[in-house]
């Protein structure tokens, strides 16, 4: 990843390089290291050559797992120069195998030593890499091939039933290799192992949000100068933290544009305006365009049409109001590091566009603006930490994710103002229930969906024919997979009673217990 204007220069920190061979969990390696206050970057193997290594100058290297097979002709390799730099190297799964193959060992296919899922490794001897581990530790395996002969200088440190060379080490060169995945939480001692590796590599843990804040402010000032910046403020955590950080750097040179599309939660628009205009005293354009969006969505039922309509109108509205600022040269976005990784992925594929309207789509090119992206080196949890460093309220920083299309995708079937009003109120009651019971921070995301059916009910000895709704609450680490939250029946019964009593228009409440996969978190 090239150093982007408006972000701190990573060269100010000790740096670790993660060479990506296509593992589905490579990002977890980086997240674990960032938690240890170590600055690291992920780069696909085909982008890492001798010149890159000289420029990046890592103080340690980790080789990730991957789906390829080392014995195959043309299988991925890092440059040989990587092993001549004199820095510690840790190979994980495929990374172990390719390291051994390149340094004089041998890798063979299967032959009865494949392992998938939980396994246990037994330590044969002491090594700084496994300090703090017991003699027998649970790990997570996912390999078909195996190292059949060690490279010169390596010794076996630990074994498992399917991996006689589960952990190997060349202590003299500080080369280490493990067949399992220490980055996943199914390896309980994985964080300890990674912590040992970065300590023996000499990392001081200098990656803090306090330091990042100071360096980011300097970088933003250097990039922007005395020019004007506009920021598309959604009210979400990412754009909010970016706005507060940039405002701290350049003050009233920043103008935020908050597009209210009428699809927000109860009281959300007022909360955003109060916080940014009144509390932070930021120049803020509150673009109240509810009628425009809701008229365009009236009666629309197809999910993709909903998303495209909202995205198109969002760009038009943002451009109109941002143009009123006059003379702006920069557009601020809350781009995060996972988006950057995807854009230079192992496969070289393009970044996903699910959130294109969040980051105002193609507006930088359309309006002739340059980008300011002060969060592009951070993961989501780091953005929250930076938000706390900047003094944003804890209740705001810890908010559950909210989709760009808002309540439109929690309203399967036709969208009407009546259904949105019912949904908005039901969602407020549900979230209030979760907070009252002290469960909000245990849940990744919770919301109500209003169903496109009416059901018969009996209320006050009279017949009702009102909407049914579904409650949704999931636990997750990153939103890629999720499981439903195991509320008690008492909680669900109490919540259903409150919604039916307090929300006219709903007479039936259900709870969605679908995991992801096979379902998605949102309903559309």
C-alpha cells in the first residue's frame, strides 16, 4: 500500500510485512498484530519483489496461508531475497510449506497427514515462540499437504497427529514456521504466539491511536493547506470519526453535508445535527431531502431497485449541496484499511462496491475533487479507538452498523411512509429493550424488519388486521459470518408485548434465528 496523502507516514513506526498467499483469514493476522500495537501491512505475494522489500524495509515478515499447493508447478513464492534480509520470519500454513521448500526442505501432498479443524499440538522442546504455552495446546488446522523434510538449520518444536512438523524453528536466523493458524480464535494461544514473535523481533508496540491522531492531523494540514474540504456525513462511525479528525486539523475549512433521505432511525437526524453543528460547532449542511427520496421509492418493492434509486439520488443531492460550498478542492471519505486491502487483493480483483453510495460513489472524479482519507490505514476497531481518543461519546462510538440504504432494506416489499413510521417506532422500542437489559454491547447488530404481510389479531376484544414484524440480533466479529443472539424467552416475550402495546400497526412479533450463511444479516 503506497503512503497516501493526508495519512500518517507509516515509516515513522516499526513496520511488519504480511505477504498474502490468498488465505481467507489473512486480515485476521493484521488485526491481531494491530491489537499488539504493531503497525503492519498486507501485500499480495505478486506485488512483493526485491525492490519492494528494500523500500518497505520491514523489521519482520509473516507469510500467510493460502489455497495453493507448494508441489504444483507455478505455485506462489515470495522473493528469495526475503530470507536474506536478516529479519525474523514466521510462516503460517502455506507460508510454512513455501518457506521450507525454498530453504531446502521438502513438501508432499496428503498421504494421510491432512488435518482440518481442531487439533492438538504437543511441544517437544522450549522455544521463545511458544513461551506461555502448555505442553499440549489446541490449534486450528486447515491443510492437505505437509512438510516431509525440514530445511537445514530447522528443528522440530511441536507435533500434532497430522503434522509431525507442526512447529519448526531455526533459532539462529529467527525463522519460525507453524502448520496451524494462530490468527483464528479457535487457536486460543494464537495471540500469545504472535505476541512472542513480535517481541523477539524487537517491536516496541509504538502503534497507538494517540500517536496516530497527532500524526494524522499534521498529514491532513500538509495535504490540504488552506483549501476547502467537504465531507459526506452519514452519521455512521467511520464518516463521523473522519469528520471530527479533519475538523480538529483544519477547523472551518471543512464543511459536512448530511443527506437526510427519510430512511433513518427515530431521532437519528436530530442527533447528528445536534452533535456536529451544536456540540462540535462544525459547518454543517443538513440536506433534508426526505420528500425526494420517499416519493421516488413509493411503491418500489425490488431490493436492487431500492438500492440503485437511493444511490443515484444520494449522489445527485450530495453534488447539489456540496456545490453550494464553493471552491472546495477535497472530498473527505471514511475509507478503512479492509477496503484498501480488497482493492489490491491476492487475486488482483476490484474492490467490492456494496457500499458505493456510502462513499459517494464516483463523485471525486465527477466533481474534480481530490480525496482526503485519514482512516485508510485503520481497521474498524481502531477507528472506534481513535473516536474515543477524539472524545466522541461512547454511546455514539459503540453504535451498531447501519446500512446506507437505511430502513429501505428492512422493509421487504413495497415502501410506504406508513410502513416506515411503524418500523421506525418498533425499532426504537426494540433497541430500548436491549439497552435496558444491558445487552447492547454484546450484540453486533440488532434491528426490526417489517414484513410485507398483514395478520389477524385480537386486541381489546376486537379484530385487528395489522403488520407482522421480525426482530433480528446477531453476534459477529466482522460481519462476514454471524449467528443469532440467544435471547431468553422472557426477553422476547417482554419485547413482543411492548411492541404490540406501543406501536400501532403491529399485532405480531417473530424472532429471526437464521445464521449467516446461509442468510444475510440484513433482510434485503
